[in-house]
C-alpha cells in the first residue's frame, strides 16, 4: 500500500485546536491498526521555538533526539504511540536555512532560487522524509497558522502539489473551521466557514472533510448549507463541539463516522476504529474522579494556558491514574515575593515548581521550596524546580549563605548549581543546551526507585546548568541524597529528601513522556503523596474541630 497523507489546515481564527484534532485523527487511525506519524509545519522564520519567549510561543516541547519543537508534538505523543523527532516539526526558518545552504554550495546549478519551486520542493521533501525507512501507513501533516496568512502560502502550495502528485486516493485535506454562535440572532453562522473554504479553493485545495468547531450542536440544516456552499459531502461536515476533556475528542469524531470517512476517501480497507479502552481507561476516569487534590504550580507564566502545557497534562494523567481530580492553583512566583509563601500556599496538598529561565521570581520559588520542605508538603521540582530546591537546601539547611546558581549570581560564594566546562564555551543561544534523552541510574531504596520500579531510566533534558558535585557529600550529610545519576556517575539527575514524605527533584522534564493511559511514574508518585497529605490534613482538622475548646 502506498503511504497515505492527511493534511490538516485551519481557517477563520487560530487556537481552534488543530493540534488536538490532528492528534485525535492519529488516535483513531492507530486504533484501526494503522501505523501513523504526525508532523507540524510552523510558518515562522525562527529556526525553532527554542529561543522564543513563552508569551510568544507557549511551551517548547523536547523530543527524544533533542529537538526543541512546537507543543503540538506533545499532543501527538500523548494521543498516539508515535515517537516524534526533529523531522516531525519543520519551520520556515529551517526550510530557508537549508535552501540557502544548498544555493551557496551550488546545488541549484545557476538557477534563480525562488519560493516556487525551491521552497515548495524543500517542504515536500521534508513531508516525504518524515519517518522515511520506517513502515508507516499514514502521515498526518498539520499546517500551522490560518488559511489566508501570507506566511503559510508556501506550505499550502506544497500540499496542493503533493495531492496532485500522489493522487486524490492517497492524500486528503481536512480543514478545521469555526462556526460561531451569534447570541443576539440565536443562530450559528456558516459564512466564515464558506469564506475560509473559498480561500483554500482559490489556491487550488478543495477540502475533503470539514471539522466545524462550535459551541452549539450543528443542525442538519446548517450542515446541509455548509456542504452545498463548500463542495463537501454532507457526511463529511463534522461537528467538533467543545468537550469537557480533550481526550474525548477522538470519541466525538469517531461517533460521527470520521473513521469510515477517512478509510473510504483514502481507500484503506480497515475495520471500524476501536476506542473502547481509551474510553474506559482515559475518558471516563478523567470525567468522573472520586476525589480531588489541590496542587500549586509556582511559575512565571501563570496566566498563559500554554506555557506549562505538558506539566498540566501530566498532572491530569496522574489524576486519571489515581482516580482524583487534580485542581491546579497557578501561583505567580513574583506574588510570593510580594506576599508570602504562607499566604499563597497554605492549604495546598502538593507543590510543583516547573522549569524556567531568567531570574524573575527566583526568590519566590526558593521561598516555596522552603515552605514545602519545612511544612512536609509533597514537592516536585522539575529542572529549574530541582535547582531551586538545591539552592534553598544549601542556604537554609547547609548554612551556605548566599548560595545560588551561577545563572542568577555569577559571583556567589557557593555555586551549588553551575555550568559544566563544555557549556562555558558556548556562544550561540539556539540549540546549544543539554538537549534530549539521557540515561539515568536510579538508586534502590529511594522514593524515586519506588516510583519508577526500575534501575535505569531515560528522560529528556533542556538546560545548561547542573548540580555542582563539590556539594554532593555535604548535601547527603544533611539529608538530601542523590537518587538518580548519569550512568558514569558524574551528573546528578535526581535528588530527594530523606526526612520528608515526598520531596523529589529532577534535572530533566518527565512531563514530556507522560500519557493519559500511561502516567509518568514521578507525576503519579507526587499526586499520590499529595492525596495522602490532603487526607491526613483533613483528618487532623476534623479531629481538631471535634475536640472541645481548651482541651
Ligand atoms: N535555567 C536552567 C538551566 O538552564 C533550568 C532550565 C529549565 O528549567 N529547563 O539550567
């Protein structure tokens, strides 16, 4: 069978959830026994999002091969079993970079180098190259941005050409669009969808399937109208209603026959999608948890949904695994500096400090780690969150006055976190951190080992600074032990506190490997510990309330 292609585009507005829609299509196809991979095209000129501010871009998702990529790749890995890599994310910056390099090498033999065909050929080549050499049935390529943007034109032209080249039976276009509800008229409006499909047709792409984002049910009449004016058969006008959990999306799309539609259009002979396990083990558990637990995430970009996307998702997965609703309180570290940890973190069952860069809010995070350590509240430190825990411990337990990471104070007398020699030489900011998957050995008898139940693991990194080995002994003497280290023993990867219910901090990003039906062990362990802490606290409060005053 030739490789099949599904191109996912978006219209009307951004933020319609194209990434989740693409991931859901991947999930549906996988459940039919098809081998899939997903790819994202980003029309910006940055080579990768690694150097972009989270306000601009949201989270940077790190693949096992160390690529800094778009957060949609996180959805792809969470919904499907596809393991993404650098090739699963292309940006206009990368495309131009490689075309210009080829031009300098003389590869174009004197031709004038142009958007068409040189840039479009490079894009097509990269779509074909994803998963090359692997047995793959379907490649799902999502085009970032919205139809009508100047920047995404080369991508749309490339997929137009590709559909022509591989044939209509081997490539389809699924267009995600918005059908807004106008309250005053009490009506759903189909015009924006008609316009956006019109724009696609102008450049030669006739969508095969429309996914219509809507708050209200799409009536048969509205579907018929969209179908007639957009040249899309009625059965292929699919309602994509707002749902309670993103993990419901594959179920919703399958219920409307998206599986049958895709197999028919792409000539794939397959049985219907089977999402029973997904429904039982993920969706139902996500929607109806028995208990709840309160966890504070102390960071810098709290008003932004996307800055800590994988962390929030991994917490949801831990909720699914523990049958609890994880209520996240997003706490701005700067606010902790202005008020106090006590004020903002009291009543929390667990505290998590995620990764980060730059010194804004650092002291607030240090105060949060101290609060968690002293009040025996479960603490989970991730990357910067591990470094913070280290600095706090050095200052307040080991009595190392002014201890710090050299990222925040180059002159500190106690650089408990510092740069390795090889990082000191680095000049470029882009792509030069310690990136991607590294093996780690876990020490038996630790909480970390209890969570992983393994002696050796592999986790993804994205940082420059490391724990300074000169302090290992002193830390251990005071009760902070190394529970995970690099195979050669040189790099401290995980630390934990001995006299604490659950205080674990890792130099890597476990959130990138968590899945709704396979929660990351450390997230599961953290939420279990938080739950126990919450129950313990409630019992104590109840006992307190029952005992007569003065006794
Ligand atoms: N800024 C820290 C470093 O570069 C931590 C990075 C992170 O949390 N991802 O080491």
